[in-house]
C-alpha cells in the first residue's frame, strides 16, 4: 500500500535519523528536484537546514526573484542568495567548448558553495536533489567503456576536505514521483510543473563563447517564447521548451533598413524522463506568432527557426 503521503513520512523519518542534530546545507537551483529536496528536509529538521542559491548570471528571466520569493518569503527557509554572475561570466569568457563550459561552471559552483559553507561556519551534511536517473547515468559513465555523453555537474565533485555526508532523499525517485512528492509537500503548482533547467543554464544554449549581452538577449527572447506557450495553454503538455541563440548572423529587413543579426532557434520536446524525446508539433500559426514577437521585441535577433529533431538522434539541449 504505497502512497506519497506514506513515502513522505518515511523520507522525513530517514532524514531525521541520518542527520540527528547536525547542520545541513542544500544547493538550490530553482529546479523542481532541489526545491522538493529542500522543502522535505526543512519539514524534517527545520532550521538546521540552510539553502544556498548561486546565481551564475545564466538563469532565465525572473528566476532568481521567484526562488528567493518562494523559499525565503513563503517558506521562511534560511536562504543565502549569492550573485556570482561576474565570477562565472568572467571565467567563461572565450570558452566555447560545451564540456569546457560545464566543467568551468561545475568547478565554480563548488568553489562558491564551499566559500558560502565556510561563511556559515561549516555543515555536517550536504543535501542534493539527486534523482534515480542521475544515479544511473553517473554510474554508467564511470563504470566502464560506455561513453560520457555529457558531464552533469550535480552529482559528486566536492573537495575531499569538505567532508560532508550527502543527504539525497530523492535518490529512489523518478521525475514524476518527485512532482507527486512536491504536491504532497504543498509546493505551488507553478513550481512543481516547471520545465527542467540544466545546471549550466543558458551557457549551453549559447553555442560558442558566452557573453553577458548574449545571455541578456537570449533571456528576453526565451521569456517571450515561454509567455506565448503559457498563453496558448501548452506549457504542461511540453517537457521542456527553450531558445538557443546561434552564433550565426543573417541578413534581414526591418522597415526599409537592412539588418544583420543573430538567428534564434526554438526547441520544444515531449518526453517522459528526458532520456528520449519527440519534438513538439506546434501549429505554423503559433510558430509564426512567436517569431514575429521575438523579432519585433528583441534587439539582436532577426531570424527565428524551429528545431524538428527528436532524441535520439539529437539531444534535448544543443550542447
Ligand atoms: P540532453 O541534452 O542530454 O538532456 O538530451 C537531457 C536532460 O538533461 C538536462 N541537461 C542537464 N542538466 N546539467 C544538468 O543539470 C547539465 O549539464 C545538463 N545537460 C543536459 C537537459 O536540460 C534535459 O532535461
């Protein structure tokens, strides 16, 4: 007789047994996984938990405000909000290889996190929203000849000297189960239903070198795309929808002026677990509307294309 309510009670008891009177820090990404983990742990041990939210300057529009608003203001969970955008964007300057971007961001995350943990006087436990698919993917990566497709930074990687034990209350769950647990914990539907967002954020949606200006352009375009998806009532049907700012300029005309600006690719897929995915069949009418709005409202974009690749053979992200 397995229900989410029972699972929640059991998970809380397990956290209490593991942590005792210890101090826990939890990295919040704004995603469903770390949010659910944080609220669950907070229910279990209250203010023995402190959350750390690192803004690398590569978040979506409004994301930081939403995360801080939910955790600090709504849940009253102790939360440190670190604006590290200069550090991350500085380190990414001139880096165009996708794996190098991930490694750079992963390394800095750990550095910033380590520093913040130090400021908090240390902690005994590190909480992570690791899911079952993350566990299998990282095992198959380290466990033999199988290829590393993409290095995800959210599993492991902390310095030896930090010596924190991991608290990973979602390790046995798939995404849909995490969402059910989040509902059980009373997280707002707007958080539960959020599309997944990769740890490296917009850095892997800007092929080539990342700049603050490109990130700002992409953020604006992406917000319009998501706004139209919500207005059309399609958000919940889609696993993930996002924009990619291509390092390609094309010629256009605006009024009677020739333009030469970037191409923006729109991506949207349906999926059950992110392992395989189909591109979403928007109507031409919808795509046309989004393209018109983006080109009219976002400086720096003069052409919009739609990605019709499924996974496999494509991955969901472009990098
Ligand atoms: P791909 O592109 O591999 O993506 O088909 C599958 C799912 O994983 C997300 N993704 C990442 N998440 N760090 C993350 O935390 C990463 O480096 C990363 N790369 C891809 C992707 O957004 C999709 O949900």
